[in-house]
C-alpha cells in the first residue's frame, strides 16, 4: 500500500468518533458534576465558616461594649462619722442591679476603681479578707445581697449593695481622705462587659448619712 493511502486511512480513523459511546459520555459528565460539587462544597463551607466567625466576633464585641450593671436609683450614700464642713467620708455605699438583657456578674471577680484629684486606686474583691454583708479586717470593699439568692452573682431582678471602706489603708494610702466639695469617680468593673461609672461632686457639708 502506498504511503498516501496509508495516511488517508489513518486520518479517517482519527476523525471517526463512532467509537465514542454513551457510557464514556456519562463518565465524563459525572466527573464534571463531581468536580463542580466538590468545588461548590468548599466554597460554601468557607462562606459558612466566615459567617459563623463574623457572628461570633459581633456577639463578643456587643457583649464587651455593653454594661451588665446599672445603678439602682440615682444616689450614692456617704457614711460620715465626722460631719460638717470639715467632715470626712468613712464609707460609700450604693445599690446595683443587672441591666435588661445583660449578663450575670460575678462580684468575686469584679474590681472597683476610685479616682479623685488626690489619687487613683483599683482593687479586686479580696475573698480571703472580706466577708459578704459585713466586710472584715481591713476589707477595702464588699457586697451584700438585698434581693436575690444571696450568692456572689448579680442576676436578673436581683439587687446588691456595694460598700467601699475609704478609711481602709489600701484606699486611704492611695486617695487620702474624701472631704466636702471633692469630685470622685467610682467605676465598678465586671469581668466581662463595660464598667459602671459613677461621677459625683460631694456636698459642701456632710451629715452622718449624706446622699449625693
């Protein structure tokens, strides 16, 4: 057979697709569908993961930015053993409750800050020296359950009294005495969430129990 005839036969065989069966077409189609499904699953999975992470970040941010404690009433109370225009504050107390939609607050893990023109101090609750309701030896601050289950966690519809002993050495060494006309800022800082900030200017004269 001449070479020209051989090449024509080979070319005819190459162009002849009658051997391409339906089964082969199905296999190729299934392969394409499988690849597309895997690709879609990966893309969707990445999208769901990103959405969940974003949701978690937003929820955490809202939780950190929102306050879980609020002042029950508008006043803080000053217990003064030395009244008058030259008096001084012995103890400060006020009442707190949980905000609507807020998280429960563990007072044992809460700190209190006091800032005045004379100084600044922050202290965490001292479980070893402080007794809930009564304080204790050189206890800087303590709490008392007024309405609730009498534990250390402020929960919904509960009311707690916070008492700060400013004559305690851990306070007085940093902020000194609290006298009339003094401006003070008290912050109650829970372990999670924004702090409850209270800023008051003390009156020009004290009585035994003064409210501001």
